[in-house]
């Protein structure tokens, strides 16, 4: 698993403008987000790149790297959120990999980052190979206070317990 800073290191955008695009010009440049310390520095470079226009309307015709930015709707064809660097830093200092936040979005759908961050901090249980492994962890962690002499059909128990949990790519969350 990779922390978001590593994902930020691989995230890049192709910056052009709508005016150039409308004039059948594909001129632009790939910019690596990690090359800039914050959104303002990135924005300054974008304005310098397209200084031939008085008020460029930026077009991000392509972007690659961390899909978490897309899932958080921090990037799109016509926008790049100024919060992208702040969110990257917040995840970097958290104890979770970006993969965990992506898995949570897969389970719950679109939400603002602060709600996502709180949800992960409060309801993330970890990464497991299967539902059965997860349920065994809950049992061994004494979550259910089941006596150790009880024999459990882990597959059937997992099917039942999973009604109260979400899973994506092996990451488990309380619903």
C-alpha cells in the first residue's frame, strides 16, 4: 500500500486551455503535482505556461496518478481543487494509506473529505484476506464475547455478520 504522498509523486496533469482547444491547438504541458509545494505555486506555473492568453481558462485534458483525487472529485476536465495539497498532507500524516480512503469511498460513495477522514478513523477495522478472516479477528479480539469452546462455522457466520460491515479490496469498515 502507498501513502498519498507517494501517490502525489506520481500524479500529473496535462494543462492546456479551452481557447487553444477551440482553435484546434493541443499545446499544453504535463505537470507533476509533486514538483510544486502548494496549489498557488502550481497555479502560477500554469499561468506562466499560458501567458499568451490574458485570462486563460485551464483545461485538464488528461491526468494520471492517484485515483483517489478523482474519487474525491478534486480533479476534472475543467477544475483542479485548491484543497488537493491540503488533503494530500492530511492523509500523509494519518496512519492510513490512500488505498484505505479509496476503499471507504467504494463502500459508501461520494462524501466530503472531512467526513471520509472521520469515518475511516472511527470505523476502519483493517485489511483481511476474506470475510471469514475478518470475522475470526472479531472473535479473537473478543468483540462478541463468545466462549472459546463454541465451534463456529466461519463461512456462515461471516455471511451474517457482513450485513453490519462494508468491504472493498480487503479493507473492512463498520456500517
